[in-house]
């Protein structure tokens, strides 16, 4: 048995695949938020903020939160405390990131590019 | 002659119980092939493969059109990146050939992915089963599957409303392959048990029930 054997299928066990997907998206969203905060508070270059990606980010965050919620419901049924802890962490962090994005959008709304069409 | 043969036998869109009956007339061990007497082998690719390939190519074509089109204030490139990534992942995780062997001489089943042993277990851990899904009017639709511990679910016939016919087919498949057959209800008199798990010793049983009571 070689160490490569578990990696033949590039996937995770079906119990954690939703949690892993939500955590991967969570990392992306956290990265985007950190970049936004840096450009808003640090470098003051608001043209580099993620205003052009608002719709994509909204869809992506909703998908991530939904997957974390689904994973939580499934693991609550499975009664495995480690998996449940993992899934609940993902759910809470996703919710927190969503709130942060929501608040930040309100604070930065004056800096959005204006378009009259 | 069907377009879906060999390792693609389960990709058929029209997976009704009549189609399955026709296939069983051609090969009474369908979807398995007889390698030696009492040894059944099945090689297959998962059908998620073509879905992943479809998602990947659609996202790729759409992204090409998107980058040529005029831009608005919002940038939608993220959706195409997600589509391409998920498509690639679906292809990569399902591209390897699976081989399922039911060996009645050694009384075990073996599941290989890309020639590497993935799971080996006794025959009472693999079964043929009816699965029922209820629609919004309360009508039941039945699917026939082969599944087992750490196996991937194989759907032989999906969402048929004719219980008697699909039940007969399921029993016939289970009899030819000499596997356990389970009804769609968990507790039922229509189960056919051919391989029993070993009896639990009395002490262990006490431990188990004691554990459940706690």
C-alpha cells in the first residue's frame, strides 16, 4: 500500500466535502475582505477595492453559507462530535464574514463609482 | 444495440425498468460480467464524469464569449472561474476506472479504483436495494441500486412507478448475483437475506446495549 492510494480520487469523504467547500470559499472571502480593509483604511486606494465583484461575492458568500448550513444539518444527524464541531465552526465563521461584508458595504457605500446610464 | 456499453453501461439516460429487463435478457448478470464461475466483475466510469466535462466546457466557452463582450460596471469573471474549477475537480475525482469484484469463492467483494484496492469486505456488506422517493402528491417512485460499505452507489433503474416489475427485477438480479436484497422499507418481510453478519457474542451484545442505554 503506497501513500498515494488515498489520493487517487482527488476528493474528500462525502461527510466532510460540504464543510471543506464552505471553508475554502470562506478563506477566499476572508482574503477579499482583508484586501478591502487594507485599501480602505491603510492605503486609501478605494479604486482597488472589490466594488466590481459585488454580485459575484454575494452569490459566492450565500453559496458558502448554504453549504455550511447543509453540512451542519447532516452532521447533527450523524452524531459525530468532531465533525459537528468542524461544521459548526465553518457555519459561525461564514456568518461572521457575511456580517463583516454587510457592515463594510454600508461604510464604503459613498466610495462606490457612480454611473448614470 | 445500446450506445452505452462496457464501462459506460450505467450512463444510459433511459434507465427504466423495461430497459433493464431487456439488458438482463442479454446478460443475466447485468451489470456484472462473469470472469470465472462464481466471480463477477464490473468495470465502470462514474456518470459525474460527463457532467463535470459538460460544466467545464460550458464555462470555458461562456468565458471566451464574456471576455470578448463589452464590460459593464460589474465583473462576472468569478462565476466562470468557479465553473471551470468545479468542472476540473469533478473530472479529476471521477476519471479513474472503477472495478467491483464479487467473489463467491472467497466470499468477499473487492473495490478497486485505478487498480488500487479501495475496499475489501465480506459479502453481507454489499446489497441490492429498492429506494423509494415520494413526490408532492404522495406517490412513490422506486429506484433499484447496488450499494455497500465504502462503495459508490450504482443505479440500475431510476424513478419507476411500477413496484411489482422493479421488485421482480431486483429479486432476480440479487438471486443471480447471490447478494442480499432489501426492500424500500427498513423493516419489511420482503427482505431476502443470503449472507448474515456473524452473530455477536453475548458479552459484546450486553456491552452494546449498555452503551446505547447510556
